[in-house]
C-alpha cells in the first residue's frame, strides 16, 4: 500500500457516496492503490449503513444497558438456582426410592394389618353412674370448641 496521499481521494470518496463515477475517475480508482482501497472500504461502509437503516432506528443506550443488565441478572439467577433445582430433583428421586424400598419391605405385613382391621368392633357403653349420654356429648363438644372460641376472641381483640 502506498502511504502517500492521492490528490484525487476526495473526488473518489464523493463519487462513491453519490455512486456517480466518470469513466476517467473510474480508471484512476482502478490504477491508484490508495483510491482502489478507498472505493472498497467506502462501498462496504455504505452497504452496511443501508443495512442498518433498513433494520430501523438504534435503541437508546440506556435501554440497551438496562436490557444487558437484566439479561446478566437472569443468567446469574439461573446459575444460582441450578444447584437448588438439582438438589430438589435428587431429593425426589431418593424419596421415591426410599418409599419404594419401604413399601417393598413392609408389603408382607400389610395383609396382617388389614386383617386386624376386619375384626368386629366392640360396643362400649357408658358406666351406670354416668349422667345422660346427651350431656356427656355436649360437655365433650364444649371442651373441643373452647380453644376455637379463645382463638376467635384473640383475633377479634387484635382488630
């Protein structure tokens, strides 16, 4: 490449920009190394500028920065939660394996347990000296309902 400047460089650049070469200027650009390189580079840059123009306007730098930081945050989040997801999956597999082995180990006993459930239930009766059965049921329900009433009172008193 010739390092000396060509006096017709500005003419060649203007002709590339307007795409209007005269025959004499075209033959000069072919013969002159510097102008030939200028035609190649300027033509490439013009084609790239047209492609960028077709793509639409370039987004704001702040928007691009925000999108890049959002993408980086998402990548870091995926990397951090990847280990947790792996441990969860291993836990599910191990839990299923333990459940399978446990069920396999106690399978013979299940039949015995089910047979025990099939035995007739004994009927229990209240002692002779107990009060009426309705009173016993009402007192039992009252004892069971007392914690719920106290819980409601505590909730209402906070409001």
